[in-house]
């Protein structure tokens, strides 16, 4: 077996992996980046975040066209050319992956295509070749959870299959009402499928603010999407005419579908690299434990991103990647915040960070809430927006912001102000006294703060 040596090697080229590799290279390290794909970017760029957002944009165009009559604008019958749409999506992915390749070359990062596994404490095997290393970063991500006992049938998709956009089924069932399931419901409903979402928990978007989720559910139902919460799929029968899902709980009965998307979450890939051979423990969920500096229990081996557990989000992985590269290069760094924003790019968007009202109550944290309805936002109404909400959770004594939830158009963009406010320890007064442009959606954040302070004049 041919043997090579790496000063700093990163296993996985997703958002965390390539960010880590590039940061380490910028710090003067000789970096090797390993991934089984032909292009950099991991699941997020190739099969997840970016292609899904491209399709969600297409869905928004379709919805805008359908509702144009309300503004006196008629576009006639809408048709979708799947080949053109698919090519557009793939073109965006190719542009971005090509850009990453150029950035890698500019930094002189050596990229290897292959699957890496530990074969010793300081040794990896990559496609039949041995690589020793000084420091390694495990950034191998996660994989879709597959429900046990389901038949092997090409009409049962995971999120990657759904984003391939092979066809638009007449009847689509989505098992799982988290962010991935809801985004796929948004896309396929706009494309013309009759969509049914089945969620085991008592609400879609589990963990998000109930008041905001209720607005999202109503918006989905107006678009013809059927939602069953508190419902379990007990059996799936694959017949030639259709897939038949037996359900119990909130909805009891059969659901017939031409395709089914499994969207019940993701599992960390810690077991994929034989980490225990290097002395790195992997728990029963495939997760590798790390400290705030992304260090595992083994000196010189780090882990970042989905493989370190929830929240499995690209932006968390990116920040962890920077931390790992800096710590490995002798700098002091840590990701010591719980303020990881979450966004469902649905229509309307749902975004949140920090504590929800329910979480504050469960943890017996003193709190109050203040909200501003988007029905009173001039910018929202004049741009065709529907129901929406900006909601702040705050400490009644210090007035510091503890959490924020927004639902409405571009809510994900607005959330950043709230996260920054929480990171900096800003108070309601800080937000309310910051002059926000009018009319904007961002001023709903200031209005919510003013409402808490009793100074609001827009309601």
C-alpha cells in the first residue's frame, strides 16, 4: 500500500469541511481535503440547501403568477418545463461548485476524491492508499434516516431523490413535517402535486413557536396541502396503482400516493470512518462528541458539522470549521453559543433563534413576550404578503432578548438582526431606539420591541 503524509487533513468537503480546509490554508497549513464526490460542497451544495432553494424560488414564481389576478395582472395558464427547471437548478449548483474548486486551487489545497477510513491512531486509508497525518478533521456529515420495514420501491424517495425532480406525482405523501418535509411540500404543491404531510408530533415544524406554526399551517392549507399531525404511519403497501400508507392517531385510515418522501430527519455519519480505530468514540446515533473548540477526546483529531449532532445546519458547520482550523493552528477559538438560527424556506418563511415561549416556560426562565402582526405592516401588505408575525421573548427585568421567531416573507433575512441583538446582549430599548427604514419588514422587529415597552403607535 502506497503511503503518503498530510500535515492537516479534512475528511468531507461540505460547508464545514471546505470552510475548515480554506481557513487552515489561509493560516499557512498544508491542507488535504477528501471527499467521495467529484465536486466540493457536500450534501448542502450538491443535493440539499442550494438545489432546494432554487426549486423554492421557482415555486414562489409560480405562486406569484397564480395570484396575479388579485392585482389585475393576468398571465394565462401556467406551464412548467421540468427539463428546463432541472437544468436551471443544476446550472446553479455547477456554478457554485466550480467556484469552490477555483478557491481550493487558489489556496493550494490538495483535493482527493475518495472515501477515507481510519486504519490506525494516526493513519487513514483513502482508496487503497495509506495516509498518515499530524492533525485530522472529521466532517463527514449525515445521511437521511430510512424508516424500517418499508418496501424497497422506486416511488419511495429521500430528499435527494425529491430534489432530482424526475417527475411531478399527482398524489405526493410526505412523511415528516420538519424543515425538509415542509420545503418539499412547498415545491411540489406549487408544481401541481396534491400534497399530504404526515407528522408524528402534534405540530409541524416541531420545536418552533406554536403561534407562528399555526400561521404557516393555515398558509399551507390555503394552497391545498393536507396536514395530519399526531399521526403515525403503521404500514406501507406497494401496489401497482399506488403506494398505500396505513395511518393511526390524529388521522386514522389509508392515504394513497403515487410517490412518498421520507423526511423524518438525518443520522450522523460517525460510523462511516471507523473513528473508534483512532480512539474516537461514536455513540449509538452516529455522533462524535466534541468540546467548544471542536476537539474530540483524541489530541489532534477534530470533528465538525452534522457528525457532531444537532442542530444539523450548514451555518453551524461553517463556524465549527473555522474554529477547528484556528485551534489546530495554535489560535484560541470556540463556538460557545447556542444561538444557531433555524429557517424553513417555505411560503411564508419561518425563522427562529434562541428560546421560544414554550422553551422558556419549560425551563422556568422568567420571561415575557411581545409580538407585532404583519397584517399591520405596510411593506408586507403592499408587497403581497399575507399573515405574518414578529415575536420576541425577553427578560422582564433586564429587557434583554432571549429569543425571536418571525414568520412571513423573507423572515430568514430579518432574523439576523435578532440574533445579533441576542449575541450582543441588546435590550428592548436598544432595538426600539434604533431607527429602522420605513416601510420595511425589518421595522416589525422594532415595533415588537416598542409594543413591549408601551411606546408603539402603529397598533
